[in-house]
């Protein structure tokens, strides 16, 4: 099946390209921004799932987003988060080959960038040649090694000891171990482990929404930037196809249980302890101290899960039924990945988000 790549209309525009899947693997088998919702009788609220101090959730596209629930994620112990990701590191099953082999890592990378091709344009790996990159939440090292391959000097951090172990193996397999320094660390207490010094890029793809206190992690990240440093951050998008699927499919419409449902079913392995989702409006408050340069959404997972777990790419009936341009429109407006590029300001500099080219809400 073909997957369509298209540069989002609210960035710089670009051509549509068709991509074919990788060869099938042979099987042995914060203070986040508050804002008015615009709905009668509904007060100002926080833009993160769960709100703050028990305040209601924001509306984003309909009343099923507006569910008063208590904030609970900040009460989750970081040990529970580490235990979850140690049990099954992200993308660990992207290949059936022996974990740690070159064939395994090649297949994991091919599958990751086939299913999520927007990572390549977001990360801009070649741009960071000769630069210093701090990656928060490196997982098993797919993006890490691509930064290093393109000549960056990388410091890679993850909460999961198992993930860092595999990422270290990956660096050795591809001969870039001298370019990468690995740490097992909690993003909310990063400076206790990682020496504080400025980086050209701080990169975190799909990580900070899984920590109990994302605002603390962002405060730590600021310590590793200087005026002009770039932050590239992906967090989950609340106004998304994925949230709707979870609510209607797993939740059977139980809007009062949405926070728990999203956390439980946000990942391939059920039961994730913490999963926040965000609206674009809340990002400027989350990233106080940064000037947002670009913000866009992408990615709706289009494949049937039973076949996908057998390394086959069969699209769901709903995706097959719609024209490719319609699917891309949905991804650009209701995608699961909210991708933000921001520039660190000088300590005295006021935030200025006028350059943001986002037409999402």
C-alpha cells in the first residue's frame, strides 16, 4: 500500500510523494495554557488532559472533549513509568530479528520511518552536522543514531535502562559510539545526571507527554539551551483521530473516563501510566521562554493492527474508502503527533509567537 507524504500547508508547502512500504519482515513468527472554550456556560480551563487542580478539560471540536475529571497523572510515581517502558521499550517489536543485530536495527528503522515518515522532515538530521544535540527520550536509539550518522555530537537520555542498553548496542553496531553519550535519567530531574551545558538542539519526540510533570521537564530543558538554541518537541494532539478512536472504540463513548482511556490505549502495549494530550493553543504557555517557529500536526495510523503485528501493511476499511488527498487532509488537521519547533530566548527576552504558521484550530 502507498503512504502519502505531504508538507503541511501551514509550514512551507511542498510536493506530494508516494512511498512504498519496506520489505515485509520474515516471521519466525505544566503550566499549560488556559483559554476560553467558547461554549456557553463553560469556564476557562487548562489545555492538558485532566486539567489542573480538577478543572474541566478543554473543548476541541465538540463537547466530548469537555469532561470534568480530576488531575491524577502528576500523582503517578516515576518508577511506574520506568517499569512500563522497561517492560517493552518503544518500537522493540518493529522487527522479529535478534535484538541487537544489524538486521534487527535496519528493519526497526525502515518500519519506523515508513509508518511515520514525517519524522525525517521534522528532525532534519543533516542540518545538525557538527552541532551538539541533546535527545530527551532516545528509546532504542533510531533517531539518535541518525543524528550521529549525519555528524552531530549527541547526548541521549532515557528513563528506561533497557532502552538505553539497546541504544548503546545500536551505536556500537553502526560505529558511532564515540559520537554519542548515553545517560539513564528522569527528564524532570535531568540536571542531577547530565552536566548542564548549552546545546544547539534539544530534541524530544513523543516523550514528555509520558512524564508525570511535563512542565518540570521543560524547566530542566531550558537549562540546556542558550539564546538561539532550537527545541524540537512532539507531544500528542488532543484534537485527533486517535483520541476519537479510543473514545468510541475502547471507551464506547464513556466521555467521563476519557483521561484513563487515552493513557491506557495510547501505546502498542496497553496500560501506559501517564499520557497527556495537548491543544495547539496550550503550547505557547508550556514553552514559556521559547519563541515558537513552527507548529503542525501529522500522522493517523492507517493499518489493521492484527496484520501489522505480523509485519503486513493492510489499511483499515475506513482509510481504504477515502481518497488519498482526503486522508492527508485529516492527518494535517487531526493527526496524533503535534510537532513544534521553537527557539530559546535570552533570559530577558519576551516570548513572541507571531511567526507561528499553524492553522489548526
